[in-house]
C-alpha cells in the first residue's frame, strides 16, 4: 500500500502541548478554573503516540534504527530535564522547614523508579509518574513493533478503553498514576495504553490514507482543548468525554491545520512545555517555602504561576536547549535523531 505524504512536523502540536502544560499549572494554582486539567497527561500521551510514530516508525520498521537506539533516543530526550526536576525537588525537601525524613529509597526516583507507600510514587516531583508511563510505552512500542500490526494495535486500544471505563466507574474519574499505592500507580497503564495507542493508530491511518483530517483554522484545536479542560462537567462523564472523544478530535484538528501556527505566545509555550510540566511542582513548592507576607490568595497564586513560567523559560534557554544541541552534535552509531520528538 502506498503511504500518504505527511509533513515532518505539525507546529501546532507543539503549541497544544504548551497550552496543556499551562492548564496543568493553572489547575494546581486555581483549581476551579481547570477542573479536568489533570487529563492533560492523557493528551500528552496521545500527542506522543502520534509524534513518535511520525518521527520513528519508518526507520524502526526498515531497520535503519534499532529498538535499543530508539529507546536510547527517548531517554536522551526526556531524562536530562526529568533529572533536573527530581534534583530540584530533592533539594527543596532537604531544605524544607518541616524537615521531612529523606528515605534512601528516594534515590530510586532519580532512576525513574517509583517508590510505594503513603506518599506519592515520585515525592520530589509528582509529574514524573507520567514520564515513567511514557518511557514504558516507548520501550513496549520499540520492542513489539514487528508484532504490532495495525489490527493488533486496535485490539490493545480497545482493551485499554474498556479498562478506562471500568476505572472511571469504580473511582469516579481517571485521576490515578501519581499515587504511592502500587494498585493505583499500575492501574494507570490503561491511560497510556489508550491515549498513546490511539495517537499511534491515528498516525498509521493517516499515513495509509484511511483517515483524512479536514483542513481547519489553526485556532480551532487550542480553543477546543482549553474548553475541554475547563468545562464544568461531572468528573466521570467529563473524564471519559475528554479522553475518549474530545482529545482525539483536538489531535485531528491540529493535524488538519497542517503547518499553520496559532500565535507567538503559544509557540513560546510550546518551547517551554516540557520544562514547565516537569518543574512547576518544585517551583511552586519553592515559592511556598519563601513564606512571603502576601495575604491575598489570587495575587499569591499569580506569583506562583509567574515563577513557574520563569523557571521553565530559564531552564529551557540555559539548560535544556544547550544540552540538546550538544547531544545532537555527538556521533550516534544507532542512527537515532537526538533532537527528535
């Protein structure tokens, strides 16, 4: 079958990732504004499935890139900023006025290994749980690709979707994965299975010409995403509606926008999206430990948002970008594209 020509990049997808990361920050600062923003994680998984298929599947399938090379490429992309967030969080825990007991088990977090107990799976930086899930999905994808036909992929997605419905029915929503309970942590695998798999399936169907996203204006996808995350819907219905219907439509709208961009600020958010997501937790804790005499809640939380944005912008400019450029210059026998998805 002839594969349809596809752009190498869809700029608006980067912007959507940045908008989703900002919504997560607003959830933690002003919870009522973004009641479903915790589902931005599922949107990240969906984007990753599509972008990784676009960037890597052809080279993995024809042998130009080995599974080990692909997994190494993903570690190079994700681990440096992930390590910075965990180190930042550990430093804050060590300097906290509450002086929590620092368990040696926390060192496992630096290796992206969760710990289980009465605290979060990644206490220094809670969002790292989703990076663990994404890396697990990448390892499974890289190793299983020769077996993972489109029909089998659709089957795995269907199983994950049924599991999501059961989880939402039992728990009332899909807020699981970050907890220190092994049951709730590993219970989040259907979240990544559904969304990552659906993103990958979308890539394949478009490549094979079986799915043709209609051309849309660049502003449609961002507005639809924000409305979904901010809509005051019941928790269970809202989570299933977002993950099952709205997010796939947002992805199709972003793809349909082609190489359009939405706006300059959205492009900036796209550049800092990963540092913002990883660092906003420690940055928020840092501002909280300052204990400034500022009684107004809205002004204080606005300061938290601005501090998180500034921290992410600084990290992207002076840490992540130079490090990625250095990694891109290094010889790579695996054939991996270091500055990839």
